[in-house]
C-alpha cells in the first residue's frame, strides 16, 4: 500500500499485484529511469526487455526502503523532466 500510494502521488499508474514486486509505468523510457535510480543506489528492473519500454519493476521492501525508493524516484522523474 505504501508504494501504491507513493506511485499514485507521483501521478504514475501501476499493475496491482499479490507478488513481492510492483510493475509501474513512467512517462519516460524505462532505461532512463532505471539508470537514474541506479545512480542514486536504488536497483530496480527495467521491463523494456519484456517489450514494455516505459515500465519498471520494483521489489517491495521495508517501510524505510520503500521511502528511499519513492524519494529517489521522485528526484529522478524531476531530473528527467528538465
């Protein structure tokens, strides 16, 4: 729920899941978002290899890890906007 709320707050859509990861869409190429997050120490998986060029898969972590991911994602999206 924490990640769902954070993604919604960022204006992003996601695929609801019962697994330990969430697939979500970004307004930018997945590879660019992946690389931006990686530079901030956040490892996710770009879904472009599955034919989803603007989708990212993130594993659900602890509350603190989720907060770090959401903060880094917000920063990366802002950087890519510029």
